[in-house]
């Protein structure tokens, strides 16, 4: 019999909690604002996590799109450079009488000796 009373005392607060005896309506009335604040905070964190995940997915999608656009740009540039050659440009300039000349030497870089 002494053993049963020890088990009752051991399980006492857990069984009361399990059957809802320790949490009364007065407890909920007194702490309603705290529980409401807790629920709102949890919902805000869930919403923030959802928003972050959707933004990360959008960033990944835009990164892939950017890589494809850069690849397309390089492909178009190589196609353009293969079509337009220097001799073709000179020929077109002469046909259109634009009076443009190809510069044989690169432009000179002027430096000021006093700044050195």
C-alpha cells in the first residue's frame, strides 16, 4: 500500500497535467495576453521563414536566368564577331564613302614627367 501512494505522488502532477486538472480556465484568463503574444510571434516567425524561402527560390531562378543570358550574350557576340571582319568593314566604309581610315598604330598614352 505504501508503494501505491509513492507511485501516486510520482505520477501526481503528470497525471494532473495530462488530464488538464492543473491548467484551469483561470490560468488561461490570467495569461491570455501572453499566450496570444506567443502565438502571434510563432506565426510571424513561420511567415518570415516562408517569405525567406520564396525569396531564396526567386534568387536561384534569377541567377540561372542571368547565367543563361550571359551565355546567350557571349554566343551572339561571337557570331557577330565572326560575321564582321576588318576587311569587310573597310570595304563597307569605302562603298559608303565615309572617309574613315583604319589607324595602324594604337593611340599614344601621354604621361606627365613632373608627376613621377
